[in-house]
């Protein structure tokens, strides 16, 4: 369940101490910060809190205008600055739409998508600002990783906006220059939160925080704290389904004939889960789960029997973001025993089967079939278990923090003269705690590709953005994987800043002796791979994955 953040009065006890701490400790850190005797207390605090950031000049200029020396207020001031920057980008999109030439539908579509995405970013920032206002300094420190996930989604909205333009479009640079400032502001806050305990220590504050990364005990794959009621509702086998609030059936035997109709019947002021059962059938409808309908649990009769399908594609004139056959924007979504397909084929180019912009979302025993860009893990925390995912080019791509575990990844036959890349992660800024982890999976060719699997080149992935991060571990890699393993995006672009890694993989495609020679490609030991296990990489994962009623590995297998 998506819980509310607990409000604490702890920050009230710290306000006086913060001011005293700033003045006392600033004088002790002149060696690292330079001579700040002539700075105001506010500017001293801003300079101090900006130390870990990647864009220090932007940081100090922004926070120097915040009339406070309270670290929490400085963080809040930085987030407000992001919101102001997004407003300017949104206004720019509105201004540019009226200047688009008649008949240039692609550009107009891209600008309209930007309006939608930037407005969504603004709304989510408003939620983040409210959460920051409600929590104490101690709570903010303990929940820093979660706040970083939420803030990272703002960058994903900006990047989706930019990626909607063709590279030859002059407006792409104009919009990009506008959103880049918001990305820099966001990255600064992300870096502050990443080292917030140290920052507070430099302010003279010691909070004696518990170890928030302690893994919870498990019982047969489920956290031992999970209530009996939740287990009864959610931890059930397909032969013993939970009672649904809504039943969908194409033959009229349910309450609704379409999935969207069942979603739209979401009750007002709902507490708990809204359970939708989708009976076997092929549902050719563009399904969208709106942001204001959280905690939906949707299950079908199996991934080959209950299938949501569509065929929208980039080649068909639709931007990638809007090609998804099934899109989830609400938090806490659970999908189980369903199939999601995009049948545009390799000629459709980018054509998404499933787009997920849902924090703490879980997909179990599901299937996603497409060619290029099959699964878009758009933003926030996502977990996929016992799934089948197929595609050709960049078919696992996105900007969020996602783990695919115990799943079958099928590489399909592309068009002639095309190569296959399994992943394309879109981590844009260094401070984002996002990326893609493939854990305990199998990567194999489809039957049609098998005869050509050694001549049609297939790579584990390529770096889409500057800080692209992808880890493949404890997985079985077929011989279709090229010996070099990974592929450049464009020449040497991004190769100094990305993070790619492999750990304890098996199979003929796992031999690392001839891997491409990037200094940013790492071959990890067990300790080095630990940060990419589900219990560590996805903040608070034992709680929300366990509550979804699916088995999962918080650490390594075996």
C-alpha cells in the first residue's frame, strides 16, 4: 500500500540548533570552503550545503536567495527553484506551439507532449514540496533515498519531452536548453540528499539515525511482518483469486466489457486496494491508469489468455511516449497474470507495449511482447518477477529504477541489417538513484532468430544517456550475445560517465574475456554487486514488494 509520510515535530527542536550549528561549524571548515568571513549567515549555509553538488555555481546562486540557514528550508528552496524553472519551460512550449508551421504535425505533437509532461512534473513537484514541509529533518534524512527517487522522476519528464523531437528539429535544442537548467537544479538536490547525514553533521547536527537499509527477515519469500489479512488478499495462487471489485469480460459475463470502463469505476475516497479481474480475451484498447487512481491490483487468466494489445508506433506518426498499449501513471500498481503487446512490428520502429510511471509497482507472471522499445520503465521504483519480455532494439528502456528478476528475456528477429540491443537506460544526471538491474534471468533468442543468432548481432545494451546505468547479474546469457557484450551509442559519447556492470553470469554469452574495453564497464565481485540487489537498489523494497504478494529475492540467489 502507498502510505502517508509520518509527520514529526523533531524539526521544531532543531531550528535553533541549526542556526547555532551553522555559525559554529562554518568557522571550522574554512580550509575546505575558503574564506567565508565576509559572507552572510544565509550565504555561508548555502555554500556549505552545496559542497557535494555537481553544479555548485548554480547551487549557491539559487540557495543564496533563500532567507534561511535551516538545511530543510534550503532543500525546499532548491525544489521551489526547480518548479519555477519548469514553469518557464512550460510557458515556452505554449509560446512555440502557435509558431509551428501549418502541416508540421510531428512538431506540434511533440510540443503538446511537452506541455503534458512538464505539467505532470509540476504536479509531482508540488506533492514533493508538501511532503518536505510535513516531515521533520530526521524523517527527511531517513527517507532521503525515497525523495531522490521522486525527484529523479522530474528529470524523466524533462527527458521524455526532449526525446519526443526528431534530432533534426531546431526546436529540440531550444526546449533542451530550457529544461537543462531544471535538470541541473534537480541533480543538486539529489546530491545533497545522497549525503544529507554528512551535511547535517557539518551543520553541527547529530541525529543518531537507525540503519534504514537493514533487510527484513523473510518467510518463504515474504517479509515476516506482512499481516495475515494482506497475505490472504494478495499472496494467493492463480487458482485461488482474490475477490474483485470489478470484473471485465469481452463476452459480457462481467460488469464491464472494457478495462478502461472498470478503471473509470474506481470508487471515490477508496481505502485499500481496488481489485480488477480481467477475464481471458484479447483487449484491443489503449488502456491508461490515471495518476489519481492509486493501489490498483489487476489480474487476468494468464499472460497468454488475457492480453491487452495495440499497434501505435513512431513510424505511424505517434511519439514513443504515446504508443503504449497499456500505460500506468498511478502509484502502487500491481499487475498479475496478464499479457501486454504492441503488434506494430519491426517496421513500426519505436512501439511500446507497456509504459510504467508508477512508484512501488510490481508485475508478476506477466508478458510484454514487441520489437523496438517494448517496455518503458518511465520513472520511480518498479519490480518485475517471473515475466517474459520480448523485443529487438532497446526493448528494455527508460529513466526509472527497475529490477527484472527471475524472468525470461527473448530477443526477436529484427529487420535485415539491424542489430539487437536488450537495454538502453536513460539515467541523465549523476545524482539520480535510478537504472536497470537484470537479476537471475535468462536471455535467449526466439525461434525465428535461432538460425541467424550468431550473424545477427545482439548486445546486452547501449548507453542512451550520459549516466546510463545497467547491471546484469546471476543471469544465464545465450550464445547470441556478442563477445564484446555492449555497444556504443554514438562513438565515444558518454563512455566516461556511464556505469555498466556484470556479476556471476553463466552461459556461453557470459564470457567476459573479449568484452569491450570501457573503463566504465565493471566486472563485479559479490561485495560490489550488493548495492544492486532488490533489498538495496530499490528503497524500502521489502515493504512494498512483499505487500504485493509475490516471491522475491532481496539479496543474491543461493
